[in-house]
C-alpha cells in the first residue's frame, strides 16, 4: 500500500534526490521555507524547511527499497532497522497547508508598496504598540525612523520596519 516515508538525503542534495525520484516515477515532497525579501535581493529566497530530509510517496511492495537507496542524492530511508515506518498522511498534508499559508504571507509582504516619507503608520507590535506616527525614512534594511508625538513633543524614534503598518487615510 502506498504511503509517505521519510528519506535522509546527502547534505545539500535534496533537489537532486527529488529530481531523480521523479525520473523513476516516485512522488516526493520537499517542504520549502520562504524567507522575506531583503532590500538587496528584492525577491524571496527558498530553502528546505527540513535540511537533508525529503518525503517520498511509494509502495515498498511495488517499488523496491534498494532502488530508493541507490537513487542519487538519497542517503537512506528513515525508520527502524527491520521495518519501514510510514508517516501519517495528515502530517504531510498539515506541513503542506502551513507551507502554503506562509508562502502567501511572504508573497503579500513582497507586493506591499513601500512606505514613503509622510505616510501615516501605526505600530502593531513591540514597545510602541498601537501608537500612531508619521513615517520619516528607512535606516538600514530592517529599521526605519518614525515621528511620534509624545507628551506634546515630536520625537524621531527608530523602530523595526516589520512592526509598522500603513494607515489608510
């Protein structure tokens, strides 16, 4: 019966193993972690969520385990010495669902327009949570300056850019 199994791959060979398994007709799944785009790269970078691990969907009765072991990039099947341990399909589906959710969030952050000087912003986390201010300028690739009116005086404070959200006028 077909089931998901966990494969341990040689270091940095997850993609090679996945490609070679596909050539043999074996379905595989490599969960990816999408990092937020930086000011230098402008695009999100993908890396394996579980380095050196790959899920494979096959039937050990129909597809010999020796062929899995001899696949380029694969080091071994993870399990007990005498028995293969299948992974519950709900676990793999849960990882897929979470991966898609995170991917949508990162993509929406990448398409969010950059803030300009003079934009009204609100801080949604951190010590200045729920405080409204005026976006002044970016300082570095993760922080920015915001003008806050505190006790009747305007103060310029540096906050993480990820903690800000633009207020629609």
